């Protein structure tokens, strides 16, 4: 059985740098981006399926 990170939320000062770091570290890609529920932006990174 392989472990999998299902979901986390982070509040950061530099969303682009944080997404780039996760993409580099985990080999993920940007799945979607847009407005967050509370002022600001969201970037969802992960695999093609998760």
C-alpha cells in the first residue's frame, strides 16, 4: 500500500513560489487556480488524479 497526501491548505505570502516549490519537490503540476473563498487566490497542485 502506498501512502498518499489527500488534502492540505496553506496560507502563504507568496503563492507562486510555494506552488513552484511543491511542483519541484513532489513532481506535481497545477490542477487549477482561481479566487479563494476568502479574499486572495488559490492554486491547487497535485497529480493528474489527486
